[in-house]
C-alpha cells in the first residue's frame, strides 16, 4: 500500500507563513517543509498537512484571502537507508 503525504504549495513564502499562522490559531496541524521539487520549483516552502484536514485548510485559505497554488499528494519516501553514510 502506498503512503501519501499532502503538501500545500504557494506562489511565495509569505502566503505559506500566513496560512501556517492561521492554521495554528484554528488548531489544525501543519508542518513547514521544503517544497518537493517533483511538485514545484518556484516557492521553497510548503505546508505538510493531513489528508483529513484538506477541506479545512482550503477553507481557511479562502476565508483569509491566502493564495495557494495546489494541494499535492506525493508518495512518502520510505527508504530505510536514507541519511546513512556508512
């Protein structure tokens, strides 16, 4: 079974930080993350969110006039040798 991670993609970092603050106020979990290059090469930050929170995140962005480009689903990298150098 494939495990997916959901990223909110922005046109600039200001929108990402504004949405992050609004989500925190509403108690919605989000983690600031580098944007996966497979999804976008423009803005360096994105927010990782849970799939169950996608509608609430979109509503929050719309309610506060925060532009998002997309919410992208990316397969999790479950490489057990990741970050091993020996």
